[in-house]
C-alpha cells in the first residue's frame, strides 16, 4: 500500500483515539483545525526507519525497524507511543537503553495537549524550542503558515534531519541551530512560544521576545522528581510572565539544564547530627505538593528516597532519604531506625542541606499542605519564583544557613 494511503488509514485511527481520550473535541473550532492538520500531515515522514518505541500504556518498550517489521513500525508511529530517535547526543546506538535519550518524537496524546494549550489563532507568530524530528513544527506551520513559525534545535544533526523531514512534508518553517534558551530575537516578537523540552529554570529571553498578552507554553520540571507539569505563562506589559501549574507532563530536560550527577569525590567535612522529623514523611510528601514547594523554597536542592530496609530477624527496619545540591557539592543522608526515637543525619559540604529541607517541609505544612494545582510561577528579569493560589503569596526561600 502506498505511503499516503497508509497514512490516511492510520491517521483516522489516531484522530479517533484523541477524540475518545478527550484530548480534542469536534465541538471546538480550534480542535477541528488540529484534527485537519493531523489527517493532512504525514506523521510517518518524521520517524526514522529504526527507532525505540515507548508505548504510553502497558505494552513494553521495543525497537522498531520499518524494514524488518513494517507493521510494528506503523503501529508505533500512529498510536499513543513516544518514539526515541537519538541516545547519548548521537554517540550511542538507539537500542542501547543504558544511554540516555536525547531526542524524540513525543506521544501524540501529550504533544497535542501542548499544541492545544497554545490557543492559536491563524495570524499568530510562533517560536518553538526543540525541533526534534520536526513533527510539531510542521503541525504549527499547518495551523498558522510556515512563514509564521521559527523553530530552534540545539543539535546540528537533529536539525538537518528535521529540515529534510519538513521539506518532504511541504511545511518548511525557519529552522535555526542554536541554544533554545536564547530564543531568536531577530524574528521577534512572537505571540506564542512552544517548548518541547523539560525546563527547570525558565529563560527570560522567551518572555522578553513575546509580545504583551502572548503566552509561553512549556513542561516545567521541578528538580526533585521525574514528573513535571504543563505551564502556560501569560506575558504581561511590565516585562514579567506568570501562570499556574497544570496537569502532569514529563519531558527530557533542555540539554544545558541536564544534571550530570554528583562529583566522584564527596566532601570529607561530614557532620553527624540528629533530627526528630521522619524522612519517610518528607519523601512521601514530594508527590503531593512538597517537591513544588521545595523548588521555590530551595531551588537548588534535590530530595529522593532510597527506601525501606527490612533486614529481618532482630534487625530494625530503617528508611533512608538523600538530599543534595544540583551540582552535588553539598549533600545529606537521613536514616530513621524505627527502634530509635531520633533520626541520624549525615551532612557534607558547605551547606547543611537537610536542615534546609526540614525548614522547607515545615513551610509547606504551615501553608496548609498545598497540592500541585495550587502553585504558580512568575518569571522576571531577575529569575523565577513560586507562589500559592495568588501571585502575591510567594514561597519564601529558606536561606543558605550553614
């Protein structure tokens, strides 16, 4: 069957899935425009012959190869499947799961949710950060015209492939090889900024290059945890932008924001103290709003749990939690042995990071245990800060006490 016929058949099934899942609705004029783009634009043109499929359901991850198994390849392209197209910045084989993914085609469900969140009009000028394979850039071009779309990709090889894909599909926006954090001032101002990579620290250039009343849509990723949130920032006429966190969304981080792990040699100036705060309670609270509060109160800190140890016999059960700075130069380990009243805390480096975590946790409790959907972010030329419910109820930093 010719490629265009295969696309038409599979695109109809993908549209039905998105309608049934509630991502799009026939009652919405903008959604009908996205459905038209989905059915007209060959998604298959943006997937390489060999890639790694990660279905967003109970199906296992697997290698897809159009030559070896074309049916499996077509199924991955047109179902709710994220497709990894590069690992290790291009230095690793696509099947090497030990290497981190560094470029992908997001699952249709998540990608279309973000496209819909843009709330586009046909005259809008759009800046996209993270071209990837080029599919979302083509979707944007199909909605507002290729001349209104600028897309930036940091990886030269990925950008070259995307440009070829876009030309083949007949939607060729302006593709720039650059650091997406810088935006593209030469083609500003933009009505919308569409970000396809996870962001921890929101670059001010995106706000600066968006006209007042415009918006920036991105997956915001807190330092602690692998799950982020959809975020729409309204750009104001005073040079700031703000918005409330939406539903969960997880994306690969922008390359220069990727954390490369703790240093091989830990600081030797270790201090051992005790605490009464249960580290298991701290770790459990991360998913219920505390990791977002922590991102405002101590934005350079990461907290994660090592978990329970049940040795059996006469050994006491313990729970271990870790905290560290993004660069790993200061760290802490809290160990609760539940046969004892106090928690043993070991801290190294200049900062006493567990003390900061405890102060932030108490701040979250005093704020009434706010859930993720109560938080917002404001971006200014000086940086960003978190708030609860209203922009003036700011999450105060806990400080860098030593």
